[in-house]
C-alpha cells in the first residue's frame, strides 16, 4: 500500500477557495512623459467657488493651478492667455479672470507692458 500523491492534490477550484481570489484594482491613469498634469493638493472649496462662476472660470482656474504646480508653488503666476488651453480663447480667459478676481479666488497685479501677475487666494466665503 503506497502513498498516492494524487489523493492529496487540490482541484483548481479548491485552490481558489482556499487561497481566495484577489482582484487587481485598476489605478487611475497617469500622465505620460512630457504631458501636462494637475499637481495638488487643490483645495476643494476653491474648485467649488470657481465652478459657480460664469463661463470658463473653472477651466482657467485649473490652468492656473497647473502652472502653480509646475512652478513648485511659486507665485505670482504670469500666464499667457495662449497657454491656457482647455478650449478657452483670449476673450473668455479675460472674462474668466475677472470672475475669479470678483469671487476672491485670485488677486491680480497689472504693470504696463507686462503680463498680468496672478496670485491664487484661499476663498474667504466659500458659500458665495
């Protein structure tokens, strides 16, 4: 009477039941080399207030946060309107900048012959 190893083997289903199945979680996509990305943290209340502004204010705000992240948090930002992207033309960007300023999300410093210096601010009244 010998010992038969086949008596001790487990079926594939028994192995899965014993070990358990661990499904891989799908990760969020990452930016590719050379692609722009949004670096955070970006305060959620800032985004909420920007989203309530008219027109392309949120799109412009995201571009401003992208630029601040690219500059490792250094402010003020001088953002050329042609680099805004996100489907925002020059006129819409100017209107959006005024809306963000009125909402207290940015402060602007204008110097003759220079780009507007934009500083991101913490919203004072997030409910507004």
